[in-house]
C-alpha cells in the first residue's frame, strides 16, 4: 500500500477499496461498460434536465471518484470533468472506462486526497460515499464544497447514516438535518433516505441530496 497516500481512513479500509477496484480492473471491457450508474447520478442528470441547463462545457469536480462511473457519465453528457481519488487503481479503472466511453478528452483523473486537494470553483460538485471518511473534518469539508459551487450550480451528495455496523474509528455520519442546514436556501432536486440490506445482517442507511444553488 506504499503507493496510497496516508489519509484519515484506516489503511485496512483503503485496502478493502483497493481490492474491490482491482477486481473491477480485471473485468472485461464489456463488463466494465455494463456497470450501471447509481441512483444519485441519475437524479443529478434529471436535475439538469428539469432545470433546463445544458451540461455541455460545465465544470464538474468529482471527489473520491472510485471506479469513475459517475465522472464518465457526466463527461458523456458533455461536461468537463476533473476527478480525484487517493487510490491509484481507482484512476487506472476510471481512465480505462473513459477511453472505452470515448470521453478521455473531457476527463482528468488525478491522484489526490480530500485532505490535500485545493477546491476551486465549479458548476457541479459530486461527493458520493466519501466525505464521512474525513471524520471530524467531514462537516467543514462539506461546507467548503458548498462554497466552491458557482451560482446556479449543483451539488450531488450521498453518505451513510444509521443503521450501520460499528466501525473503529466511528464513521462521521452527516445526518439529514445537518445536510439540510448546510444547503439551506438551495433548490432541492432530489433528497431521500433509505435502508438497504447489503448482505445478511448488514442493513445500511443512506442519505442523498441533489440541490441547486440560487442563480444570484
Ligand atoms: C465507498 S468508495 C466511494 C467511491 C465513489 N465515490 C462511489 O460512490 O462509487 C470510497 C472512495 O473514497 C476514496 N477515499 C477514501 N478516503 C479518501 C481520501 N481521504 N481522499 C481521497 N479519496 C479517498 C477511496 O479510495 C474510495 O475510492
């Protein structure tokens, strides 16, 4: 794991994600391309349509992009996507996906961490299942993200909430009230919570938000 920068999440968690990403890397081109985009990404696409916003040329940042599915989907819509993750395999999978989807020109995948990456300003910021791994810094990072979004821009966020199995250290769940407070005044395009049984005895809670900042 010497090629993975030290981050707030414990090394064994990073190893787990790395293992998962390595298995995706071994998949055939066909299997890689057949992986569906997630619910929150679908909701973000719908939000752009409902808001009558043309995605072409929008500046998108995806934080902790994992296997790059969401970033490549946004690039396919015409957005200019910058994405980063702390695990080199994530970038390898993402770049391969971008090539297969013919969106390499619209995507930049970088090795960086949520702790170090300097946010600039964006039309869309996507942060799915990642901010919580900053623990005590999670809330302040989400506020930084909010402040980095241009007028009329969008955020797509998801994170865990209870129920969740015990972890050490404890995940910093950003609860629905905190989330709504941080994005107070924004137009909510999609918000929800759900519980999903991922495997026997592993019921997990989720909260998501797709919201638009006012245009002025
Ligand atoms: C649960 S996965 C989510 C991946 C992707 N956002 C998605 O929703 O499919 C968590 C991701 O966060 C990344 N990650 C965890 N801590 C990080 C950090 N401090 N900086 C950058 N990436 C980090 C991991 O490498 C992993 O790809």
